[in-house]
């Protein structure tokens, strides 16, 4: 089991995500010890991981290296076009 202690300096992006432990529902904050499921990358408190029998997604594996946050921007071209048209329709003539 690979345990990561959350630090404001090292894990600022992770903390900004305001992730919660899926078992307790509690917010993960600085000083908490967490493990990441190797399959789905969910973050669990160490105690929650032990509570569920150190197993999730049919694996006992946890991630050794703290996962990097990736920002994904999803756009909908139809919605962007619609917003533009709506803006144009509401201007004074």
C-alpha cells in the first residue's frame, strides 16, 4: 500500500479539486494520508482503504507516484454558437 501525506506545497492542485473520500464523504485536506486506487485513481483515506479491505475495482494495487492533475476542457460547438447568436439577438438596434 502506497501512502501519500497531503501537503499544501506539493499537492496544491489536488487540494483545489476539493476531493472527498468516497467512503466517509469527508473533504481531503492537508495532513491527511491517502492512497489512490491503481485502476480508477480514486483517493481514499488510508483508514477507509483499510476499512474496505484494501481492495477497490477488483485490485489491491495503489499508485506509488502521486497522480498529476490534468485539466480537460470540453466544449460543445453547438452551445458556443448558440451563445454567440443569443448575444447578437439581444443587442439594441
